[in-house]
């Protein structure tokens, strides 16, 4: 009987350990979770990394990623005194859509939220699906507080016509969206830059390639942090 209870105890301990391992532990030391609403009634969760400079950077993830995929960049910027706002698009994490499926509204909602918090200089970084959402948002409504946009192989959308926004497009030479990204770049007005990496890594997957450090430095240099 004693052995039976011992076996049961070990079974509960084993199951408990499996459950603990299945829960991803996220270090929330550097940020706080916030929620904001979109104009179609959606509720979006974001991680706000607070800095002490005027600039804030919105990070928009790709389809196979989430807001946490940008944390490594947000931490780097925070060390430089720059705030970051990493969003979970509707349908991801705890974010809920409103009456539409328009992810562009998640971007516009983030811009409005940050303006209400007092930010008047906003940059946006978007990858793939997130890049398309950024393009759709900016072509719906251009806001003078947006001064820089970095798009990693946007999965769709039209070029940015605003001449007040500095634009950086990044794409891999052999990836499937190369032609589309090049078209979006061509359609966009100056000032603009196009960086082409070798290989076929798509959008945020470039951070998993041999170009990781070069891409990180490219983004940091384009943001030109010391100016803020």
C-alpha cells in the first residue's frame, strides 16, 4: 500500500513538471503589458518598453511570429533610451479583433495610443504580414508624427507616398516576395532606401540567418538613435 502511494505521488510530481515546462516563462522586467482599442472595437495587447528619449518604435510581427519576437530589439533600444511598443495583432495572444479583420487598424490604434501618451516622434518596424499592415495603415491615414518606417519584406500593400517619412525596405535576393517588395519600393516616394541581402530568408527569419548582426545594425543606424 505504501509503494502505491509513493507511485501516485511521483506521478503527480511528474505531471506537474510537464505542465510547468509547457508554460513559457517570459521576463517582464523590461516592459509592462498594456491594452488599447481600435476604431472597429478590437482590443490589442502590447508590450511597452519605456525609454527616456522622445522616440518610440512600434514593432509589427509577421504571421508566424508574435510580439515577443521583437523583444530582443526592444531591449537593445531601451538600453539606448528609446521606447518600444511591440504589439500582438488581432487573433494573436490576448488581442481580439473588432468588427473587421483589418490589421491596419491595429497599427493606427497603436499610433493613436502613443500620441495620447505624449509621443510626437514615432518609427515603425514591420515584417511580412506586419509590414503589409503598416503599408495599409499609412495609405489609409498618414500622420505627421511618423518619421521613419522599416519594412522587412512586406507581404502586400502599396508604396508609401508620404515624402515626410524616411523609408527603408529590406529583402533577401532569392526570396519569393523579392519582385513584390521591389515593386512596393519603386512605388514609394523619396526619401527611401532598399537593402538586399543574399539568400532566401524571409522577413524576420533574416534574424536567424548569417545576416543577423548586419540587419540589427542596419536598423539601429537607420533609426539614428543619437539624434533623439
